[in-house]
C-alpha cells in the first residue's frame, strides 16, 4: 500500500483530487486504487494486529491519524486534535513494540490555517491519549523506530515555507535544518535529542526512512545532486547507496518478501531485493 499525494493547485477541469492510496499485489503485478479520496494520506504503517495506520495531511486532507481494520474496512480517527486544535499536516508514522504510535506534523502546503504553535513529533498511547514529545527537530518529516526500541530517528526537511503552493514561482525562501537526527527514546515514551547523524544542508534533507533487522537505516535522500536510497548505520555512516529518481519513501515487504525494499520515487513504485531483512513489528 502506498500514498499518491495529489496537489490541488494543479487541479484540472475535471476537478480536484484529494489523494489516493494504491494497492500493489506482488503475486500478480497488478496495481489498483484502495482508497480515493485518501484524505491526503501520506505515511502508512501497519500495527502488530494488521491494522492500517495512516497519516492524513493538509490541502483538503484530514490532518489526522486514522486506523483502518483491514478485515471490515472501517476506520477510526485515533488522533484528530491536540489542545483542541487540528494538527498542521500529519506526515509520517512509526510504531513501537508497546503499540505506541509516533507521528510527525510539519506543514509544506495547503490553504488551511497552521493551528499548532510548533512543528512537532507526537505520540499516541494505547489508551488513546496524545502527547507532544519533540519540538526541537526543525521541520520533522520522516520518523523511524530502531529495532532495539531505544532510538527514534527524525528527519528534518525545512524548506522555509508552510505553503509553497501559494508562493510566487520566483520566490526565494531560506532553508532551515536539513538533517537526520537521533533521539534517545525513554521507557515512558518521552524523547531526548542525542545528536545530528547527517547534516545535508544546503542540499534538501531526506523524506521517509526505515530500518533493517540489524538497525541500519534506509533513507530516501532527496538531494538533486545525488538522489536515491542511502543505507547508513545507526551512527549515520553510509554503507551503500541505491540511485533512483528523487525518492519520497521506502518500506520493506513482509513474510517471504521481508528482504524486498519498496521505493516510491517520481511517479513510480520500485522494488529491489536486498541481502538483508527489514525490521517489522512482531505479530
């Protein structure tokens, strides 16, 4: 399952699209629409029970986190407001082995008000309570949990605007932090900044990222000088590189396909078999 993020400012005479979720079947090679409109879905993860957890963004999207029961098709909103106000634009998701959901909330585009005072990372506990846990990450985008549950990785991709779609085409913005950050994750679910693993500035920072079972990171790096998937160890040292179009996200398959890395880049979905297995939540 992967998100197709449409942009309403590019709408044609047929009307406005508000995103789609596609389903690719590796056994048949067929791809079809799973949900449309998707509420401007962005990051998608599956919890230990097989439910789909989706981060919905802004630009006519839901600006919320929803859980879908894949057996019944019914969805519930599990985080729609914080302190009585909508989120900015929910972006990416990671889940720990306790069932707690962590998500980033930046804003890149959309006409809606920016309701939260900071672009942050939040945690949803199993009792449904929502907590703002990281406020010093710049403009948080991709998030990932280390297999040992001790590190929360956060990408900052600060393009200097909260609505690039509403800026003049010749507008010059100043980029903020473009980096891969590591936070110590404590047992109570709080997080403390540890270090900058990779500083990408002045190039663009990455987007989505995942871990393999050894704790290495697979990062969708968006530098126009060298776009692709960088494989890095937990300290940020590069171990390998897969060149692609400018990528947006990555994800490992499950079961027999746990060594299959899926990549969204450009307008396409790619896959590549690796000599390592992706980390997944235990069922």
